C-alpha cells in the first residue's frame, strides 16, 4: 500500500437506463444498461492515508458532511473490509461539471475514487474487478470504468464491459443544462420507491431488457436511428415509471420539456438527434459526430450557449501517470 493514490474517470449517460435494484444483492441492477462515457465530464480524485480517527472528504474544495460523506465512508469501509486498504483516508475530488443535477456525477465520482483507491492499495485488480467494486458505490460507476460504449448486464455480481471503444464510437452527446432546482430524491431512494410503489415497475424492468438487446444490436451494427429511437423511448418509459410512483417522482423542469419538444420538431426537419434524461432535468441529445454543432446551435436558441456542452466519447477510467 502507498501513502496516496490518484484516479480519474469520465461520467457516462445511459442509452438504456438502469433504474431499480434487485433486493438482497450487493447493488445488483434490476435492469441491464448501456452507456456512452463522455468527455469533458471528468472527475479527478486524490486519496491519502491520514493519521486521524475518521475519514475526511472534500468535494470540489468544500468539506463534505451528511449523506454525501456517509456514502463515501461506506465505500471506503468496503475496501477496508476486503483488506485492500487500512486506516483512515483523506479523499479530495473535483468535478468539471455541475453535481447532483442528473449529470451522472456519481458515475465519474465513484469510478475515479475506485481508481484512486486501487492506486493507493497497489492491488492487481482487473478492469472487471474494478467495475464490480465501483458498482458497489454507484451502479452507473461500473460503466465509467470502461470508455466508449459500455454495457452492464444483469447478474448477482455483474461487471460492465466495453462494447465499442471511444475511438470507434461515431456518436456525440450534446447536453443541455436546463434551469432546475437541485434534486431532492437521489437515485437510490428513487429506485426503491419506484420498485415498491410504481404500478409500472414490472413493465419497466421487462421492457428495459428488450431495449437493452435492441440497443446492443444497434451499436454493433452502428445503426444510429435504431439506437436513438430506442434510447429515447426507453427514457420515456423510465420516467413514466418514476412519474407513476406514489407519491410521484418528477425529475423534469419546464426547460426539460422545452428541449424535448424542440428536438422532436428539429428531427422532423431533418436534424437527427434523440433525447435522453437521467434522474434529473438536463437533456442529453445523441447525434452523429458531424451534427454536433448543428444540435448545439439549435439548443442555443433555447438557452445560453454556456449551458450547452458538446461531449465526445471518452476513454476508460485511469490512474494518471
Ligand atoms: O448509479 P446511480 O445509482 O446514480 O443510478 C443511475 C441512474 C440513472 O442515471 C437514472 C440511469 C443510468 O443508467 O445511469
């Protein structure tokens, strides 16, 4: 074990969503998922051994307390229980994008932390083992361990795998950061509420398996239209399940609907971009690389240009040199 370690990872946005956990498992998903890992949505994390009784966590320069800290301490406990690290740890993490707003910060956050802890532990862990460990922190983080398009299958203790390397991925995501309050229900609580109180939960999990197979096939054949149409329909199904939860789980804001509607109008005029929304209000539009500027221009008519991010496929999580 070293004195300190570093890791970095990019966020990912799911093409078919993970929404639901299998009860009685170690954070195993109830739906398989596929994602695109995105540059420049990057998290850089440093970990250091410290001589204090408790762990210390600093997120974007501010000392973390409450739930965000508890989640990280709980994750460090897993590494300590497995004998991979020992003693108290100081964690410092920086995001290059807004946190807790549905922009997948937990994906890049736990993937970067996993890499930093692997560096600290000097453990010889395969990428699949790293993906399994990252999944325990956040399901979507398992996918960020891999670059490009990654798939996360079902299983008792699944790891993600790379389906298409970043360099071979011909698609871009353009993200519209819409005006929205900070969300109040995180994904873990939201998933549990949907599982126990959404009348559409079973239908959602069944549909999610079909959409996963369709998108996987579409990616292998670079069938953009099929991937885009299925991705968008899958997003609406997930939000339908969330909205039907009692009490309801609405993650959208008026700006979300504005972007969704405009994307549809533009598509009818020939600009082929498809929308997806995570458990938050921001919208990600999937398009072919060459259409990214046109999609960004379209979004700039609805919001300030600095709220529009062109995100290219990113490589895998790593321990920086
Ligand atoms: O990894 P979590 O626990 O933050 O859950 C991610 C959930 C969604 O972003 C809504 C979907 C997904 O597959 O990323």
